[in-house]
C-alpha cells in the first residue's frame, strides 16, 4: 500500500468519524427542540387565558364570583393536563 492510499484511507476514516459526531450532535439538538416545542405548546393556551383575563373589561365570566379565580385556575390546570396527556399519547414527550 502506498503512502497516498494510506492517506486517502485515513482521510475517509476521519470524514466518517466527523459525520458520526455531527449526526449525534444533530440528534441531541432535535430532542431538545422537541421538548421546547412541547413546552411552548403547553404554555400557549394558558397564556391566551391569562391574556384574556388580564384585559380591563367590566364583564368577564366568573370575575365577581367568589370561586371564579379557582375555577379559572382549575380550568387552566385541566387544559395543561389534557395537553400533556395528548402529547404522551402520541409519544411527543
């Protein structure tokens, strides 16, 4: 085997090793992006509810009810739990 053939073989080996490393880094990045996407999808409806209840309107359902705050918190928790179960069902989490 000549020196040039050995150099080509080593270059190919290094190229394959770099490709394997970059693929593993890319897979880890994809896993992180998946978790961040699920977290943002969980927070989106909760942010919408808090945004609506944060507006200065006179008539908001449950605003003057003694248990209105707890109903809203319970609804938001139920919505987050439902979304979490859906994500687990479809193996997104």
